[in-house]
């Protein structure tokens, strides 16, 4: 597994060196990110480090209540942290500039899209984007699909 690089670039967290670093990015109320983190913790417990990255403090707080290991809020926190991720999870809106009623700034969208980590994104959007070929499914079903994709990713790390 890739080495854990700590919460801030260049720092290490004792005991976390071998954990997969999963960044969950969300905005607005943080409900999607919180649901993802809750399920990650049910499936993996503390096997991996889960970092909650909210576009605002409310989203981060909700994800922290879902038991993320660390959390940070705002554009700069997201821009500085996503390049250190081993995998990035969230709604597809996190790579669409000005999505989530403007909370996803062009800089956030660019940083997430450019991050070297694989991105496993939920096809949920409010940005007048229609993704052709996807069937509409409820959020709990989509979260299970993310968990399955993550399992596949973890096998090859």
C-alpha cells in the first residue's frame, strides 16, 4: 500500500504510515460525504485513514460526525490535501467548476481533477449536467457501488 503522508503535506502521523488515505470531498450540508464515510467506517473500521474535505465548515462537521479521522474546510484545505490522497471519493460535482451553488470553485474543481489519485465519483449533480447512459438509483445503492469499486482498487494497491 502507498505510504500515508500525514494530514499536512510532508508530515507523518504516528501509527498511520501504512494506511490508505481516502479523501472524501463534499459541500453544502455534507450529507453525501457523511453517508459515504459512515459506510466506509462500517466496512473498513479504522483500516484506512478517512479525511473529510468540506467546501464549508457545515459539510466538514457533518462528515466528522460520521467518524472521519481528520477534516478540513475550504478551498485552500482541499487544494493542498487532494494531491496527497491515495483515492478521492465524492459526488461528480467536485470536478465541476461552480457546482453546488458555487461552492466548488474553479480552483477546487481543477485541484481534484488534477490530483494523481483515482477518483470514484457518484453520478449526482445539481449543475445542469446530465450523464447519459447511467440509470438513476437511490443514494444507498450508489454508495454500495462506490464501496465495491474501492474494494477493487484496494486489491491492486
